[in-house]
């Protein structure tokens, strides 16, 4: 059974290891030295640098990646993720133009780890590195190794290698083919187009609008073929951007034709650099084939009559040519017969951060004031409900949040004003999330991948829905973003605004009002809201009853762990055996004929490696000790028995759906003082989910979600035999055996 819910932040490898501990089952981290957690933290630091380089590549960060990756490989050559570190190191060296060094790293890695997961990437990049140096014979060997590889020879990387081998060697410069599809014939010369009519096309731009040259007849057009992976293209962007800003209101337009291999990096780059002109992702090479584009950057400057006047313009030559042609075009007498779009709302350059895709043609004529008026008209009306499936796979609607204040936020990752507002929204959520307040984000992103990536990167913990079919934005008549609706506990829209509003102040006022209403309600009105203690009592009864739960003093557990990766692959993390009391535990694991262990005696943490027991230094172990105390506290068997006590504070937060089934959400304080959300199924009364924040080893605060499933009877107590955590990858644990009140020797917990 696979669990589809998601952890709301970060895919830390250190976390995956510690979450296994939190679930009190076997351990599968690499104990090659006395501090596996420190090793995992170093690995995660390398991953963080690499992830940052995808957003902004700087020589300084590349050098940092090289330094840390080199040190890591030297210190931890047997770490289970060392293959990825090798790949990152080789890639960084090539990007720094230290190509020979990168080749040496790739060659060494492929030699000592021939079947590792990152061999497929490294063999392809090894071939590209050799091609970059003009060493095509060596490149051919690398490509053929990939094509003939028993594990990866049928994959997409091998397919790319085959396409490269089909190219003329002289054309191989160490770059992947510029776009999917067959390679165009060689010999095209862009300058041959000068003086000829520009071939028209009709495609759908990234903003959802139909895009063609005819639409902009009467304007000077720069047709710019480029890609985010193209260094010279990126180097030219500031000059293109300056030219656009200078002449955009003088009958001048740019149409960018992207040859990117996928849409996500293109959209991210456009948003990051605020490239406000028109864009089309030419993934089928429809436009680039029309213009016989073989290399990029490639530009065509088209006059108001649709004739190509200049090609391959860069730097000062671009701005100079545009200036001359714009001046010439403006000097022409106005001719009503000339088909221009100056008076059309589509003729103006509309930044992607301003408008969503249009819902209907008539609506596009609406002014900003009209849109604001329509949005404000919702104030005082009941918020329309909906039934959809959120990004975490759970049913999502307004009804489960009745009694809470809800911020319904229409946004997108490509919307500059939306992302600029995000820090305030996050701060508001963190301040009021435990005061009957919830946020539901409705994303108008064009695809799910950049949305999921942004949510993970920014640690957005509230519920989100990708409105792919436009159902919710249509329901609320949303045509531009950011648009927000603030809904009170009775389901009435109290604030509505195009462009947002002072979210912190508005939420503070409405939350205060909502809490006061609950406090001032007539006697007996509280019965409308479930009593937290009654929910706990029902859960205790469903799990086996208080007497049986309180009788459990020790547990011996055997389990088998698996780790699943986004690419669909799975890794067997091995088997483990854990012994624990309510305040201490010991776990021993075996993975691929290697063994190790960990002991927590209630105060300190000890690692078992090669038969030796070593204590984690107190200065390093304090946060881990706190983490493990919370982990033991969270074990459902003991937690329920503790919660049923009248002197234990428990707050009811409402209901949320877990795998489509409503669950009561209770807020509990852990030993560390951090809050724990406990989800109890309203159908079975079992504990089905936890949600909590934790901070360990200086790695920052993470929000964690843990799931419980497949409850089995053990001595009259219902115990979950399937437990999981997820954040990009997910850890699946199958409990193979549990013995309650086993005869445990205290010496197990005394290192």
C-alpha cells in the first residue's frame, strides 16, 4: 500500500533517517563513522547548494559545491548516496570549465560504481565533456557504454546518447540536442532570410493566448530563438530586456521562441528575470523548423510590413537596429487599411505576473476597475463550496473548516505580486494556524511541477489545489491574481480583493472575532463542537481500552523498511529490531550484510558501529535527544493513554480529510513544547496521522507528516503495522512482528 500524502517542507535525507526513528522502527542510515547524522547533514548541505544552483548559477557556489563534494567523497566513500555526490562534483567542474578534472571524476565514479543510479547521468555527461574538448573518440566510448548498459540502456539518457551519435562529429560541441525531434538539415544561413517575408505561424503562447505574427502586423517584431540552457542566450538577456523596455510602447514587440527541453525551467526563468514580452515553448520545433534554426541564439528583426530586415543581432547591434527600424516604422503615415492591433487590449505587453489566462473572450475587455468591482461584490455573501482533491491527495472543501476563519488565496508561482506577498502570508499562517484559522491556496499555475517544487522549497504548510480545469476560479469569477477571499466561521465572505489586502491585519481581526464568538456562545452551544476528551476516549476504546494500553510497559518490534524515489525506483533499506520503553530505546539494523545500531537511554544518544559503541557529543546531541523524547511521546500506544488523562491539555481544531475520510484534529503539546497535531479517523477512531514541526542538528525547522495504516490486533490492542513518511521521496515501513511487554534486559539501554 502506498501512501500519497506529503510532508510540507524539504526532502532532507537526514530527516528521512530521523523520521524512521520517530516512528520507532528500524534504522537504515550508513554508520560508516561515529556520527552518521553529521554525515547525513553534510550530504544534505551539498544537496542544498546544488538545488540553489538550479535557480542561480554563480562561480562562487560552484566552487563551494566542488570543495564540499570532494571532501565528502574522500571522507565517506561508502555512503549510500555517494553516487549522487560524484555526479554533482563532475558536473560542477565541467560548468567551471575545469573539464579535464570533471572527466576524471566521472571516469573514476563509473569505474568503481558501474551500476549506481547516477551512472546513467554521469556517462551521458562524460560523453558531452569529451565532445566539449573535441575528443570525439572518447566521447563515443562513453555514449556506447550508456547505450549498452544492462540497467540503463533502454532509458531516456541512452536515447539522447543515440541521437548525439547520429550527429556529425563537427557539430558536437558538448551540448545536448537543442530540442526534441529529428535534427534539421545542415547548411541553413539566417542571413538568407533578409528581405523576405517572415513566415507566419499560429501557436499558443505561455500565457494561453493565440500567438502569431499577423496579430502584430504594423509593429516591429524581434523573433528571438533561445533557451535557458544556452549560455550565450542568457548572456544576451540583459541587452534584450533593455531594448524591450526602451521601445515596448513604440510599436515594438518581442516574441521569444524557446527551445528548452521542458517547460518548467523556462517558466521559472521568465518569472525570475521578469521577461515581460511574449513567449512560446517550441517543444515540437514547429516554429524553429519554419525558420531553419540550427543554433541559438538566433534572431530575426521584422518590420511593420512583415519583412525580415535583420538577423543574428546581438549586443549594441541589436539596440541600434531596433532603434532605426522603430523610428522608420513610426514615421510611416497612419493607414487605416494597415492591420494593426494598437487599439486592441492584446497589443500592449502584458506581464505574466498581471493576468491569468482569460476565461472567455468578452471578459477580456473588462478593465481593472471592473474586475475589482466584481470581486468586491462577493463581500457579505456565502462562499460557494467545492469538492476537489488537493495536492496532498486528500479531499478538499470548505465544509470541514466551518467554524474556522479561512483565507481562500488565488495565486501562481509565475505571479510576481503573489510570490512577493508570500512571506506575509506565511507569517500570518504561522501566527494563527492554531487559532481556528486555515489557508486554502488555489493555484493558477500552468503545470503542477513548478507549483509542487515551489511549495516544497518555500515550506508552504497549508492546503493547496492546482486548478487545472479552472473549476474553482470559474466558480468565484477570478480573472486576475492575486485575488483573495477571507471567509468567517459561518462561511460568509468578509473580505474580497483583487490584488490582495492587508492580510495580517484582516486575519487578526477576524480570528479574534471568531474566537470571541465561540467564547460568548450561550450555554450548551459548545456541544455543537466535539469535546476533545470524548474524541480521545473513543479512540482509546477503539485501540483496545485504557486498561490494556496502560499495561504496556515495553515493546519489541521487528520491521522492514523501503525508500521510494520520485523516478519510481525503490531501495530496500533493510531489516531492523527495536526494543523500547516509554523513555528509552535500542535499535539494531542490517542492510546488505552491514550492521549497525543506535541507543537512546533517555538523555544521551549512542551509535553502534563495527561492534563499538560511541556517544554523540553532548553539544551535538542535545537537539537529537529532544527529538527522540518527542518521538517516544508520540508512539500511539502510550500517547492515547496519556491524552485520556483529565489534566492533559488537548485542543480540538476541527476536522480534515485523511485519504478521503474525515478525521478529528487535536492539538497536543509535546515534551519539547512544540505542538503536535493528532488526526483521529471519525470512521474507525484510530490515530491515522500526525503533523508536527521539529528542529534537529541545526538543520532548520521542518514540518513533518507521518501516517499510520493496516491496524492489526496484538494482545487485544489495535496497532498500525504500516507506517510512512513522505517528502518528495517517501519511507515505507512494514512491521513484521510486535511483542508487547517483552522480557527486556535493562542492559540493552545501558551502553
